[in-house]
């Protein structure tokens, strides 16, 4: 007989990644870069003061765009926009709101997301996989009992069908519309469901 087994483990994330950054615009490209660098350094300094390691602050995008105004069918160069986006890894989730607030208080003006993660999902997956094997064995036992057959408890074949973090909290999206004066926002990290599935083949005799 062939049965399917499933195991699930629900756990809390233990780290978060925030994407946030700064955009500056100036008629002079060098001035736009200098302004952006100044604000970016302010943000990095503020983040390190909250306890974030510089190794956990990573540039994901640095770009320069010319900006044009269209007047009477003609494009006229208005200036240059410089955008610098960071990915920030937070290892103490109690500081998630504080880190976000520190960034916008020090000049971050680009929207981003907060993604909550499990840093070591494999250990939870192994637990879920064990539960999936047990689940398959229970199903085989029920089937054998129903048809009044003697089940050999060790499967003759087993296939692992899936692995990974399964369903996870959706990224928390936010827009930087202005500076808050009411303190860090209450950000809830939710839970992860890590799922494992197996297909098991058992033999039996009537």
C-alpha cells in the first residue's frame, strides 16, 4: 500500500531583513551624489547606534538617473536623482521597530519591505520530516486494520516529496511618507509553518 505523510512545525522567526533607502535630486550630479552620501552615512551611523553591525548593512542598489521635464514637446534636463537602497539584517527582533524608526528619522525616504525569516530552517524541517514519517506509518496501520491485514511496520520504499520553509508570514510593506514623532511602529513578526511531505510504500499480508 502507498500512503502520504505530512508533518508541520510552527515556529517564530528569529531575524528580519528591511529594505530601505534614500533618494536625492539635484541639478548637479556630483551634488546629488554628495547629498545622498551624507544622508546614507547618517542612516548607517544611526543604525549602528541601535546595535546593528555594519556587516548586517548591505547596499542592494546604487543608481543615478537623469530627470527631465517635458515642456512644449521638448525634454529638458531637470537634474539627476541618486538612489541608494540598503538591506538591513536585524538579529534582535525586539529592535525591528526601533531600527525602522532610526532610519526614517535620519533621512530614509524610500519605501521598502520587512521580511521575517528563520535563520536555521533545516533543524525545524528535520522535525517536520520526522512527523511526516510517523504520520505515514499511522495511516498505513489504519488501512491495514481496516482490511484486516498484517502490516510490516518498516516501509519498503519512502520518498521525500518536499522541503523548505513552507508558508511564511508575508512581507510587511511600508511607505516612508514622513517622520513619525510617536515612536517606533508596533511590528508583528507572525509565525512560520515549516512543512515536510513523504510518500511511503508498505507491504502487508492478509
